[in-house]
């Protein structure tokens, strides 16, 4: 049976401290897992893990792992501070143009809404005018995904396999559920429970802010950009 690597496995790899992990040739890696691996600096290599040549080290007089001097201990507080400082710099690298202010100690973040530029959302129909931009990475927010979507005279079907809340910012956002149309205007909020099949629609243009739980919504619906 083929092995499947998802975001959860990447999180486990990252927590182990190892940057390179070896996988079987027929292992399936989800798109979200590949993105997470890039964020965490994890490299996945196909093939068996190399064995340490302890005998050769002893024969040449080299120190084995047990003979190496112990590395100085690092306090958990220092590790936490370093990680948060690195995370604070990642958004500017991973998402150019998106302006954030991140507290390096707590992870608290402010995202400037006027810096958000949506990218094309693949509905399966190249004629649909739909945009999306997630504003927090899965490393910054591992439990919830959040961002903005835009629609321009567009209607498309979608089945959610996660919970979603949508807040209408501009324009008119319509949902069709079980044959009934629900219309939202700026300030209105929609809640879409997991496994609900809906039709996203707008008679003009709209922009809305979304929050999903869990964060790996794209992996759950096998979304391909």
C-alpha cells in the first residue's frame, strides 16, 4: 500500500529537528504537504536513508558520535525567541507585497488590508473571474486558514470539506444551498458547515474575508492551483 504524506507528517518531520527525510519511491505527497515542507525547510528524498559508517570512523581514528564533545545546551526560551524571529521574517519572503507586523514573542500579527493582492483561484473553468489570497501561512496559523476572495460576475459550484466563515467586505455575495439563494451585502456574515455543497455567485463584483477550519482546506478538497 502506498504511503501518503500530508501536512501533519511534515509537522512531525519539522518537530524532529531533521531537515532531510527519506521516502519510498511510490510515496504520495499532497500539494499542501509540499508547500508546508518548503515553509519548514524540509527536504524529502526518494530512497533509503544512508547508514553511518562507524567502523570506518574507528579505523581512521576519527571520533565517533559518542566521542564528540557535547554541544553547549540552549535554553528553550532562546530557541523560542529564534524561531519567532525567523517566522516574523518569512512572510516578507514567501508573500512579496503583503505587509505584516508580527510580534516575535507571541506570534501576534497585523496584516495591512490594502497590501492584499488576490491571485487567480482555479474553479475548473478558465472563464471564471475568481481571486484568492491567504494572509497567514500554515506555519503562522496551523489551525485556521484566513484570507480574501474576490468574484467578478461569476458563479461556480464547490463542496466544502471544512468549516468556513465569510464576511462580506464589498459588493454582493450570493450562495445557493439546496436550491435556495442567500444574499449578503457588506457587513453580512455567512457560515458554511463542513460537507456543504454550495454555489458561490455574484451578480456584479464582491470581496469577502474568509476563515476556514482546519487550515489545510486545499489539501482536504485536493485543490490544484
